[in-house]
C-alpha cells in the first residue's frame, strides 16, 4: 500500500489538527483551574495540583501514542483512535444536558470541608475532563508519527514546534480574550465546540494515516539510526524534569507573594512553552555562549530574590524569576533538541520527555509538601538545573582541548559550590528561631517569638513572609487587639463604633480568616464571634490544651470556628445576620481574588443583617485594592468608605480597611465618620472583578 501523496491539503490537515489540539490542551487547564480555585480557598497549590493532573494525563496520552504507533498497523491505529475520539465527543455531548457546560461541573460538586484537597482536585479533574484530555494529550506525538509515515523525508519535529505554538496561543488568549468575554460556563461551551472541530480534523488525519505503510526501520549504522542508550534516555528525562520543576516552583513562588490568578499562571507557562517553540523550530536560537551565562545570572538573581523576599518590589521579583525560568528552560530544552533521536524513536522520545515533566509535577505537588517544611522546590531546582547544565555542556564541549575542559570544569564546580552554599544558608535561615514550622496544601506557617523596639515579647504567626497576627506575653497586652486590628483600624472602629454597640446591644461578628484570632479580643459578654478558616493548622495554633495564641480562649463572648473555605461554607449556611463581617484571608502577600468579587460580596450581604457593616482588609505591599472594592460597591449600590490607620508602633501597625454598608446611616457614628478618608476621585472608573474575570494589572501600585 502506497502512502498518501504529499500534498498541501494533507499537510494543512495535520497542522490544523495539531495546532487546534494544543490550543485546547492548555486552554482547558485555565478554565478548570479558574473554576476550582475558589472551591479550595484560592491556595497556590490548587494550580500546582491541576498541573500535576494534566502532566500525568499528558504522560498517559504519550504512552498511548507510543503503544499505538509501535504495536499496531496504520489501519488499526486509525480504528482505535477514531473510537477514542468518538467516545470523548459522546461524553461531552452527554454532559451538556447535566452541567452548565460539558466541562463545567455544577456547584453541587463542591467538596466537603473535610475532603483532602489534592485528592478532591484530582478526582474532580479526572471525572470532568479525563477522557477528552487524554485524547488531546496523544495528539502531538501520534500525529507527528503519522505525518512521518505519510510524508517521507519531511521533519515531524516542526509539527512539535507548531504544537507548542498552539499551546502558547491558548495560554495568551485566555486571560486577554476568553476570560474577560465569557463566564466559566460560556468558556466551557467554547472549548467543547472547539473539541468537536478538533475531533473532525484529527479523524481526517487518522483516515489519511490508515492508508500508509508502517515507517520503515532505519537501515545501516548511521549514528541517528541507532537506538538511544540508557544514558541518553536518562538525560532526556532529567532535562525535562528540571524544566518542569522550575516551571511549577517559579509559579508557586510568584503566586504566594502576589495573587493566585490565571494571569500569573500564564506568565511562567508561556515562557516554558516559548522555549519549546524556539528550541524545536528555530534550533539556532539556542546558543550556548548566550544562554549558559544567562542561566548563571538567573541562578544568582533568583537566589538574591529569595533572600530579599518582600523587600524586593513585585515587578523586580517577577522579572528576576521569569528571566531565570526562561534561561533554565532554554538550556534544558535546547540540550534536549541536541539529543533528539531519529524519527523512528520519536514517540519514545516524547514519552520520556513527558515522564520527566510528570515527575516534576509529582515532586512539586505531592513529594515536596510531604518532605520539606518550607518551599524548597525552587532552591533545589536552581541548584540541580545549574549542575545538570554544567555537566551536559562540559561533557559535550571541547573534547580535544584538555586545558579548556579543566578550566571550564573548575569554574563550573566553583560556581556550583557557591550557589549550593548560598541556597543552603537561605534554607537554614528559614528554620531558625521558630517555635514551629508547618507546611500543608495551603502554605507554610511559622510561629516564633519576637520583640520590637520595646522589651515586650510577643508570639507571632507568619504565613510566607508576612505576619498574620501577634499576641504579647504581658497579661495586660495579651487581651488587646494588636497589629492590623487595633482600636483605630477600620475593623476596630466598625465593631466598637457600630450603632448597636453604642446602644449597648449584643453583636454577632463574623471573620473570614482566623490568623492569630486577634479579632476575638473585641468580643464582649453576650456577643457571638464566628471565624471561618480553611487551614486546619491555623486553627490548631489557637485551640487545644496549650495553644500558641489564646485570643479565642480569652474571648468573653461565644466563639465558633468553621473549618473550610469561607465562600463554600457561607453558601451552604442559612443567613447568619452578622452585625460586622470582616474579610481578612490573605496568604503571605497574595490576595484572595475569589473573596474580592461581585459574587463574593453578594454572598456576604446575604449574611449581613439590616444595618450591618462589611469590613475588607486591603493592606498590601504591591496592589492597590481600593478601586476594586469601590467598583464592587458601585455595582451593588453600596456605601463605601476607606479607613487608613496610620498608627505604627510595636503594638499596632499601619493598616488599610474598606467599610461597606447598605445605607450611610449604618456608619454614621461620629468617631467612625471622623476616620473616613476623603474620596480622591469620586468620578473615576473603577475595575469590576467578578468570579469570571479579575485584572491584576489594573491595581498595581505605581
């Protein structure tokens, strides 16, 4: 049987199927990641876990493609893959009658409060998108294998670059086009229709490939035709794994300090895919004398940023981490291209590369949180990537110049020791002088003792680099509201100067985010104080026989703590009739974007009684959240005021709060009115954040 003639139409069909499949492959990751994010508290680990799932299914798809191309005739490959495409399409069509969209599960699928986040996310994704994503995952290597059979002499690796270009387009289009235009359900329908179009193009490729003979085995003893050695396979795996860990660790580092939103997921992933495109399509773009020095500079810059932490500006941190990521990925993927095999071993090559990527996902998503008390994935990736790059280049370069090999090897080894020493010092410094360090799905928590300019010692809770509450050891100070929650703070005034408080009535106070439990200090006899906290470890610090913080135990009112995501809990609860509801659920300096949307505030209003006040904490080093809150207030017709507490000493810290109410009479006590800052530009257009769309660039501090 003769192969189908090489024609522009055949090439176009393969290009369309591969490009569309790659576009959909990455687009769906953002759609589902965006939907699941608020279900699990907006933690950075939500995206890491999603990436782990997609990498595992990508490995499964590559394994399926390898098995299909190695074990079955072209006709059988056609029949099997057509059946897989049909099954995935039928599944989507069936879901269209049950869910808001074929890939968007309803709110009834939200997890229980005691569910394991990682297990719940993986199970949800498997049930939601598993079969269609598995089919998409096989597209790249399978269609390239078919292309090699139907177009003898044509390089299939160019289609790999096209695949990554399609993925890149999917990434960029989501935050800038699809996310602003459509709600989650609309995004799901857009993707599902696109999948049906992809299935048709892929089916056409299967029909073309089914008429072709198997790819002939390489003849002779040319180096390119020899099977890859075990060492070469291990090198493929290691290069892919380092790049994957760098991608996920960089994304986690950025997310925990800024915000967990698709835009910040997109930036690292875009650079990761861009390196694939450049290295596989434009091989000359990987120039060792350029990218190796950039890798060294990137390693040094990222180490500096790790030490500097919040004291480095957000844009500077982003620039450093992203440049380092690009340099590492270019070196890893550039060396992969130099090691690529003959097309006969193409599917095996992609399978091993995918296995390396999946290993990176497993390491950062499952192994690292169990092994490490801190976010040590990035330091380890920086170190291992540097060492691997130096090893590969040292082995390959200057074989006939021993003196140059010795000189370069000595320099690389010295640099490795310096980098290892700096990173080890940083990792050891993170653990010093802490009473306890604990890490779970929701981040890293530290409790330690500290003191300011006065001799008074306090216990401090830190999430990442940011303090989330303190309590003094002095008996008098131990019962006071401190840090961001002092008497002149927005939330302190909202409680103490509430009309019902001034009238001597009991208050029902709700707080999203427990922290050290400081706001319990405002509870008086007869009051009820209800906290919502997603992280069980935070609850453990304020409960039990010997808690680190005793605000809850000392509270004169009745205290209750609801463990689980606040939005999920509030959606399931009957109206609580809060007099004051405080929103203070920051993680490190990362903002809880899903708690600052129109839909979230509508939910809060359902739980506020008539005359109630909503207090939102907006203190942030990098972002000006005042316009976000004002935009929501304007949309919902609420009265909104800004309270800046400029007090800054050992007991009370400077803080920014926004107070919202249904009517101005709800916040008309003189002391409260006197604290309101003037509205600088009442006619300014404010951004409107919704569950479907939030634009971080609109609120960057200049």
